[in-house]
């Protein structure tokens, strides 16, 4: 079992930045691939960015490339999502998720992730 807690959400103006953090507890954190997803009202949950077990591999949704970065610290059991150049369409609840996989894999679909946080709201005003 892995418990995930997100933090760092809030209200920001368009063009601004936010850093979301995901803190994990439970099993060995380095055994898990971590992903960030988001869900806007009336829309399906969608993949944003993911990071492999060691932090060497990453995957990004096209709509965040060049704007968002992800990093992890396995010693501290944390994953950070740095979001820059935020747009109103980035407004959503952001979820952290963890799933077991091989060292070089980064999952991009919800079905591959076994554990989810409760989410944190990000609102970008125009």
C-alpha cells in the first residue's frame, strides 16, 4: 500500500507558476513510477507528466511540453511538478499517482497506476 498526498495547489494568474508536491508513504517509493494527472469539470482525467523510478525517464503530454517539469527525490519520497507559463485551460484538480513497473518505463494511462492521492485544485485566472 502507498499513500499519496498532494500539496501546492492554489490560484494563480495566467503566465504565473506553481509547484505541486506529492509526498508518499508506505512501500519502497523507488519501486514506483509516479504520474501527475488532471481533471477539469465535465472532462475525463488526463495524463500530464510522469517520471520513472530512478528519475532518469520522463514523459510529457504535448500540451505541457516546455512549460512543466517533474523531479523526484527517492530519499525524501517526494515528487515535484513545476508548472510555468500557466494558462486558464490548465485549471483542474491535479492528482498524483503511483504504479509499479520496470526501471525504464513511464506510464501514461490511468489504468497503470494503482494508488492515487486526493487531488489539489489549481485555478488559473485570465
